[in-house]
């Protein structure tokens, strides 16, 4: 395995970015995106950027910005510092971090920066590190729960006009099959799917079966965030493929869920599964049609990492990686990520991350930072 370069320093920055259009899911509203931007430098002056994409509140998963910061500074960075005394690769990193259970987002943010640094220091595009083979990736958009149906229809039209290839709408009890019917009636056979963020239980099987008539691409995480068994019981009684998001934290979870029949599709969020190494493993294990790339409203840094991941050939289902302008007035990278009018994102070809960090913008959004020399 390829060794990472000798590290010189790491800087963590907690950033707060106002979201242009507040995002409502069954677990709450996001108005400000919090993230920890990770910058790692090597001894030759190369820089790798990564993003800890977790949320500020423990409602999507138990991790938060504060827990990630704590785990990174108290456990992950000290172990990385020990490793850095000799050459190390991804396997030795995973061994060094193995005693730290869970906290996948905290690990994933640092791991992402290491891959970007490896790309930069070897004068390669990050896509080459992630096994990219495509020049452009198909993409979709995730639309939150709106105040009424008219607002939802307007919002969907807005994104279809921009070219997005697939619409994901958030659902919750009371905002589900009747609303999906209205969307189908209005937009015909667009690529459509729903995401419940764990808002249902097996008692709601009747409502969930109603959704079968709308030929949805999938229903994402209908039941509990920590469940596999009930999703299996649900999938047995549903025609629509179940997709798991919150329930999957590593390649083994993904294998269990797929082989057991709890779902037919995995939403890969690299942060949620402990980084890009694991994300790629899940993609390889399950293949085209059974995986796609989700999102956590990433800033441009996390967004670009996800673009490169999706340039791998397993990713044929359009992801939740929308253009920067769908989330932020000003992104922290230049150029920002943009979607063309056929719903594709061009994969950048430059070295490393393939975009510049907009330092002024990054500083403006930074609420606190910590610099550690190795
Ligand atoms: O469940 O996929 C989800 C955003 C934050 C937390 C959870 C989810 C989402 C999204 C938006 O659906 C994906 C994106 O546009 O980045
Ligand atoms: Mg989801």
C-alpha cells in the first residue's frame, strides 16, 4: 500500500456557513452548516484538505461537531502523530485508530485530508487516488419538507429546470403518499425517491405499502436509525427497494444489510462510514445499482471529495451532490461545484483537490481553529 508523506502539521477549523434555503427533515431544520475543515501539511509544503461533515446536533447520528473535535484532538491526532514517526499507510492508520470505537465522521474528516495530501504530494488528481474513471457524474438533489404542496412543486420545478436528473423528497408521517401522488401527477415519470430519516415504524406498513404504486427508485431509511431486523421485515413486504443510510457505519454493516435482505441499496456517505477507504470498499462489495453517494450539505471541500468518489464506475445512480449554489451563497473553494443543464458535474482534472481554497471566505466562516505541529 502507498505510504502517506511525512506530516508536519494539522489545522482544524470549525466553520459555520449560512444555508441559502433552510433544509427541513423529519428530525429538524438546518439553517447553518457546521463543519470541521481539516488541513494537513507535509514536510515539503504540500497541503491536503478534508472535511468532517457531521452535524451540530446529535439527531442524524450520535456524533456532533463537538464530539468530533474532541475525538480528533484527544485520540485520533495523537495516534496519527505517533504513527508519523515512521512511514505509514492506510492499514497502519486504521490499526492505530482501531481502539477508538465508532466516531466515523471524526475519523473520516482526517482520513479525507490525508488522501488529498497524498494526491497533492504525488502530483496526481484526487480522482486517481479514489479510482475514478469518469469525466462527469450524474447528479440529483435532496429537497426538504416544505410548508405546503405548492411550495414543494415549485421547488422541484426549480431544480428540474436547472437540469438535476433525480429528485429526492423528504417524507414524514402526514407528508408522504398523498404528497408523492401530487408530485407524480405533476411531473410524470421523473426519477423520484423519498427519504424518511427514520420517521416510521413497522406499524406504518400500510402507509409505506401505499408508496409502492409510485415506482420510486427507493425509499431511504424508513425505520429506526439503529435497526437492520425490522428493515428486513419491511423489505419483504415492499416492492420499492429499501435504501439504508443511518443504519450503515462500515463495510460489514453494508454486507449484513444487503445479504440479509434488509435493503437493496446503500446510501454511501463517506463520513458516516469512516472515510473514503471504507466508502470505496462498500462500492466494490456491492457494485453498480446497489450503491450511490449521499450528502451532508458539505462545503466545497467535502463536496469535491464526493465528486471524485462518484467518478468511480460503481456510481450510476445520481447522487445527492448538488451544485454549491444550492447550499451556499459563497463556497470556500474556487471554482465552486456547478451542475450543467443536463444534470452532470464535470470532474476537475487538476492536481490534488483540483480547486483552490478561497482563504478569505474560509476565514470569514471560521468560528475557531487549532493548529498542531507534529
Ligand atoms: O438523510 O440524506 C440525509 C442532509 C443532512 C443530513 C442527512 C441527510 C441529508 C440530505 C441532504 O438528504 C443531502 C445533501 O444535499 O447534501
Ligand atoms: Mg438519508
